[in-house]
C-alpha cells in the first residue's frame, strides 16, 4: 500500500510540475502547354500571396513575411496607384513584373562552423595520456547560424564514444539501520571496484557519501537520548544526519576502504528516507565532491522509498528547495530549513551537471524506482541483493547500459525558434521527431550522426543574437550555436537620410522607396498629416467629369490615389485614378482572356498566335490541315483554328466529308481501266477524259506504294467489265499532280471444273442410297426382334385345362378307426 501511495504521489505531483490519354493534336498540345503555364504561374502567385498579404511597408518587413518574399528596390518599379507594399512579392512575380534580379533584395540564411575539432581516436593503454579536456567525442563544437524567418538551417552533428574515457563514480549510501549488513560489504568496495573499472578505463576515481533523514520530527526522534543513539537495545549507532560527504572523489581505493570502514549505522522513524536532499547536494556541490568534466556516475544505494517536495510540511518545513550547495564541513546544514527537492528539480540539476544516476535498490522497491527512472533521463535501476554483495556487478552492468545510449538535449530556445532532429544510428536505423534525438546499442568506438534543423518563425523584438547549446545527456561536451537573425535588408543600411528624392528631404530614401519622417506621408513624403483630409487634395483624385474619388477603388492620400487591395491578392487595381484592373477583361471558357493572354487595364493583350477580344481566336492553321495536305481540303477557309467550308457539299472539321460524292477509287476506276487495260466504259473517250494523272504499271500488289510516304495515298480494289479485280493507288503530290500506280495483270476468276462436280454429285447420290438401305435394314432387324420377343412372352403365359374325368375313381380307400386316440 505504501508503494502504491508513493507512486501515486510522484505521478500527481510531478504531473503538475512538467509540460487523360488524348489524341496527338496540336491544338490540344497548345492548350495543355498554356494550362501548365497557368498552373505554374498560379502556384507562384499563391506563394507570393503571403508576401502581398503582409502589406510590408519596408524591405525588412517584407523578408520577414516568408522565405520566398523579395523586395524590388528599383526606383521606377511601381505603376501609378500601386502602394509601396507592391514592391514585396514572390521572386518570380517580381521578375515577371519587370524587376531585374540585381534589384531584388532577397537575403538568404547561412551557416558557419567556427570550431570543428575531429573526434578523438585513442586506444586504451596507449602511451599517449590525454587530459579529459583534450578528448573530443562530439563534432563540431561551435557554429554560427544566420536565420531568415521561415528558412531552416541544417547541420550535421557527429558523436563517437572515446575509448579509455575517464570516469568519476560517487557512491551515495543509505545508512539507516536496515542497511547494517550492506555497509559491511561496501567497506571493501573501493579496491574491488577499482580493479573491475580498470578493464574499462585507466582513469577512474571514486567517492563516498551517506544519508539518513531530516533531523526534525516526525522523521527522527528528537529526545536527547535518541539524538545520541537512535537505535534500540545495545546497538551502537551514530547520531542521525541528513547528508554527509565522507570522501571526495579520489583515485585511492584503499582510502575509500579506510574511511568507509569507520562509518556507523544510524536510524530514523519513518520508512521513506531523505535521499533526495543528498542527491541534490551531490549534484550542485561540484567543488566539494570533486567532479571533473568527465563521465559522472552517481550510485544511489537504499532499501527504502523516498521523500519528495511537499513532504517537508510534516515537519513544518515549507520553503522550497533552492537547489544550491549548503555543505559545511562536508555536512548538509539546511535540511531543517528547506523542503525536499521535487523530481523535476532533481532532473534539472542532474542534467545541468551531466550526472548519470544508478539506483541500486532492493527487490521490494524496484517498481517505485523504475517509475522514477522513467522520469530521470540517463538513469538506470539495478536489483541490490539483501546485503549488497552484488553491487560491483550491478554498477558495471548499469554503466554499460547507460553508456550505450546517447540522447541529445538542447537549452531553452528563443521565442519563435524551433528545432528538429533526425538520427542516423548503427545498422541503418534512422528516426525523427523525439526518437530522432537518440541512438541506442552504441559500443566504444562507434560513430553516429544526427541531422539538426533549426528554423526561426519570427524575428526577436530586440533583434539581438541568441546562443543555444546542444549536448548529449550525461556528457560534459556540448555544441555552442550562435543564432543571428536576418531581419533587415542590406539596402536599408545604405539609406540616405533627408534625401532630396523624398520631397526636399522629408524622409529617408532606402531600398528604392521613401521612409517618411514623422508627420509626413505619401509615396514621396510630399504631404503632412494635416493636409490629408483637405478637399483640395481630393480634386486631384477625380477623373475629368467624374465625382468618384479614385473611381471608388482606392483612397486619395496626399492628392494621389492609392488603390485598395482585393481579397484575392491576384486581382489588382491600378492606374492614376485606380480605373484599371486585371480581372474585368472578356472571358472565354471561364478564363480571363481565354487563358491565352494577359488582362491589362480591362483589355486583353493576347499571346502570339492568338487574337480576339478574349484571345479566343487561334491563328494556327494546323487544326485545319486536311489529310491531302491542303488547308480545309481546298474547299473552305480556316478561321480561328476551325474550317469554314465554302463548298456546300463538303463538311467536317477539315471539309473532307461529302455524303453525295463518290470515293476516290470509284471516281477514277473507269479512267484507270481504259488507260491500263484498254477497256471499260471510257474506252472510246479515254484520251480526252482520262489524261489528268500520271500512270505507272507495277508487276504485283507488293510493289504498289505503301502508307507512310509524304503524299496522301489511297489504295483501291475495283472490278472491270470482265469481272476481274484490278488494283491501283491514287495520290496527289505537293505540286497538285495526281499519280496512279496500277498492277498490270488483273485477277480474273477461273471457270468451273465439270468432271469433279459430276463425280461429286454421283458419289453423293450413291452414298445417300447406301445410307438409306442401311437405315431400312437396321429398322427391319429391330422390328423382327421386337416381334420374336413378344411371341416368346405369350408362349410362356399359355395355360392348359386341368379338369378331371368324371367316371374316374381312385383305387385307394382310406379307413379311420373311430376309437383310436393316438396313444
């Protein structure tokens, strides 16, 4: 029950403290190309709309609107009626509006590595003895990032576990009475642990501290006798204390054994101990403990639970723990004054001081400390035997577990700055988001890499530089990153104060525009704020014979129209009186200027090959080209990419369809027949009517021209007067000359062969007769068999008369004795 209550208290309290396929037609290809251009342009405008919506009055405001925003500093860039904010737009949009690339301010972020020492490659036992500060496990060590709003900067961080890395281990032990038998085994821990740790590192130091409980009621008994000896019976115990630093970190294992051997058990009243007070002092009293900038291990050994923030109220202690060192003569002197630290406070201090904690606790309290381990990064829990005999193996196993995992953490980020991690661990294991901060199963000498992405989402108000640090938890090394924010343009530093270009020095001319002095307004600072509402100024904003100020599409400021913006940032008013716009032009197919032009001041300016008020008339004649290579088959005119057939007999998209016309083959077969074979209906008039084409004879059908040649070609198969088939092709070349190729030998059907026909008929009659005889014979056999079967059946069913002769008498007489009883 106590364990459950403690876990519940930890969770509740710490929870409060933490946070189509289409045909190959040129017209469609053209439309598709235009559509692609429009889509691309639309995407660019969508990106640029964020820049326009920012309504930037200066170059600095513009580049903070987004990473794709640029500022055109060309002096004559703006059209009449356009506000200064129109200088800020997407880069592609600015270029399309006529702003040269050299006049576009678009500063980009960058990174610079300031310190980049290679990670240390050193083997254990090498003659070279490096100081801890000379060992490098993380690379690079210092960077400078120039951040523009919305533009991420990415860099790689490399980590490699160095071999033979120094270790400081501090053993913090519970000396309450229940740990009496454990103390005996710990007295020889120093030399034994030294021998084991030599297998891992040649530079190892060990220290020892002990704790019991706060020295106030109800944690201990405050009677004088109990203060001298809190134990019962004849047990000789030392006075209770909160925390005592018995031995600062040292490389002398014998000294550890000697001083620990002099320690005595103490006692207290309640079961939870004051171990959190001790952990806090070990973490923050670096000078007294003797911590170096190496691997720092804290072994916390106990067989009981713990008190935490808020429990001090039981003893009348309400001041929160201040997280400072309060050791006097190596004894914690403020346990009666400050409450126990919270878990979150401990996590902060352990992380700040790069201390990795190993909880060596008995089986009974494993569940409690495993919950605590989940709250404290880079900590481990080991099961301590009842007398601590397995403590050395426990420490070795816990150290190997902790050192095999690297977890990156960063200091507090400035407002508006975000950071993301991606890990590249062993065996091709990659992770992002929270798991991107860590790599596991790392052995000594293994190298892992992290990709770190830092983005500024806004500029700091004071535009000051910031510094953040990234380090692996439990390690003293860190990466220092200096953040410099790009919040102004280079051209702003080149501005000319009191420039003559700004109406006789009423403003600073910078980045192609005037930034007016206080009390002055207007594009060129030509007006004072007192003149803005003057009716005389409004007269300059009216068109001749009109009462509308700025055509009701803008405001009159300082005698000039400043056109208003529409909700759709792609739609713009312009002109001296805001009388122009780019969205009220004629439309075709639902698109402004049919998608084939640009709307300027309500008039379409068409792209090449297009004309008309809505640019919906194509000048391209390719869609009108007939199969014979003539425009509209020579029987119409091509208007806006469509054939207008002038011959009423012809129809279709290229005037090639004629419902009442003969085909090419039927039209020319008589002339071909008379010229090639000297027969047919036009035999007598052939020389007069059939000389309009050139004729060539070929030996066979295979030698006729085949499809694929440049001239339109028709293949024909026709019958002549003798019912023979003859084959020819008809084509017209680019000069209008007709060419006919004809097979010189017609295919005539041969006459019937009489003998096979007669033989076949006779054979058929004979076969049919034989078949009929066989069928008759078969039917007769079936009939006879049925009759015979019927006879046999009637024969078997015949019955003869069995009547007797009336005059016949039997020769046998039977007499029965009436007296016979059968005995």
